[in-house]
C-alpha cells in the first residue's frame, strides 16, 4: 500500500516523505517521486526527522503500515490536527500508544481494513483519470501460493504481489 499511496499522493500534488528499512527501496521510491526518504533503521527517531523536514510543522497525513511498533513515531511526525490512517499492523497489534501526544496534537487516528465497493470504484476512476498503474513486483500462479506468501514475508517486494488464476 505504501507505493500506491506514494503514487496517489503525488498525483494529487502532495509532497511525500517515505520510510523503509531498505535503501534500495528508498532509491526506487525517489524515482517514483518521493520528495524525501528515511531509512527507519538508520534513523530510529524518524518522527523527529520528519518534523525537521517540515520546518517543525509535521505532515498532514500518515499512512501507517507498521502498527504498534511504528505508531509512536507517526504521531510525532504528524502535524497538529493531522490524520493517521492505520492500514497495517506489520509490527504487531499490541503495544503502547502515546495517547497524551495523540490528544495534545488533536490527531485523528483511523483504522482501515477494506473499503466499500463505492470506494473501490472511486479508486479505479481516480487511477484511470491519472494514469496510475500499480507497481507489480512479482506474479505467482495459484499453485505457488505458498511461495507467494513466503515472498511477502521476506519483505523484499516493492509494490504488489499478484496471483494469476
């Protein structure tokens, strides 16, 4: 979702700061238009670095894929009155949330799993209007479903992993 989020944000004219643990993925993200990239393993306090990049303001919107392990940094990175869309829990579902900072910054935190049919149609229409095409990393035939899951777990993919039927 991070790469499609990058594509959609750039199509809307947004400035994008993208994080990853892979310098190779960050290079590819910059080629797709990311304005700033941060390796969160090299910069553990990446929320503070985002604040520096935004002149202390913070970002308007965070796509949070990590979950409890990265949510505190996302809260730091977010501006007062900003929004965090929690769309993944890659670091787990349990952990401490700095609720005081969340409240003080008046951040809207929304968990998202799957959109409605109408939202899917709106996404398809937006992609058609902008010419955005999802980045496909690899395709697997259905018989190789286990290999597809292993590849996803490896975290080596950049973009979507597809199944062919």
